[in-house]
C-alpha cells in the first residue's frame, strides 16, 4: 500500500490543455514536495509546501497543499510538450523519520 | 558545485556477481539517501546517512545490501550475490537538514541503472 496515492497514473493530453494531478494520503505531512523526472534521469525538485492551505505558483504550474496537510495538487495551465515527464509527490513526516516517501507518480504526455 | 554525482551510470552484471555504486553528494549537505526505483514506480527508500552515521535501513533491504559513508562525504552501495530482482535504477540524493527535522528538498543524482542478467 502506497503511503501517497497519486492520480491519475497516466495522462495524455494535447498541447494547450490544462490538467490537474492529485496526491492523497491518510497521513499528515510536515512538508510535501513535487518532483519531475525524465527518462534515465533522477527526479528534479519543483516545489516544497509546508503550510496547510499553501498555494505556490511556478510559471504555469500551481501547487496546493491541503488544509489538513494530507493532500496536494499540481495544476498545469496551457501544457507544453516540454512538460512531458513523470511527476512525483513526496512527503516528509516525523513518523517516517523525516525521510521522503514517494508516490508512484503520474506519467504526463503532452502531444503537439 | 556540480550537484550529486553517481557512478557508474549503467552497470550490467551476471547473476551472483557483486556490484558497487558510488555517490558524491553536494558538499554542504549533511544527509545522503539511497533509493531504488523500478519502472512505473516512485523511488523506494533504502537507507540514509547523517554525516557518517547510517541512521536507518529499510526493512526491505536484504543483508546482501550494504552502504557506507566513511568520512561523511561520498557513499558507496554494494550489492552482493546479485539477483535478477535487483535490476532497477539506484538513486542517490542529498539534502541539508535544518533545525527540528525541517527538510527542504532533495537533490538527486542521475542514478545508476543496474541490469542483472
């Protein structure tokens, strides 16, 4: 059983469309992070959220941390082919020794 | 600083052989982590160090796996008597732990892709 459940597992959209990826858990996290990973490479950190209800924007990407700090979402506006990749959410919590636990990821494919 | 460096990038080995991977973290970072990732999955925690001390090992890690960080700098991960199920991407990451466990994100290396034939 994954501590962090991501949905959808796979998303294929046309360039210019909007999309939202979800990350849910029954655990409370002190911080939650989103990473993007390309094939054959390690994950690259996009954002860290630490406060319940926090919203962070990174150009066309909007990240939200749930009020109860159990869930998060990533919204991409006007997707581009360069957004293609594996999006991973990861959480840190004292009960897990403050190491990151990862979800299984959402594979995003943006078609031109 | 060039980030987290992992060597080799790829390793093909025969079943039963031993393999060793190396990770050079960001020098200012005090924590170093090893994760394993298989196709279609997120990274799975293996072990981590704070400076030279190994603080935790996953229960999933068999005794064929051992990791060291002798001087609190680079780390090695050794797998003895490799099995086909060990085939995966092995990722190293480092981070700077501040205060009361506040973790502000990992920097990952590019990984070592292990194939056991």
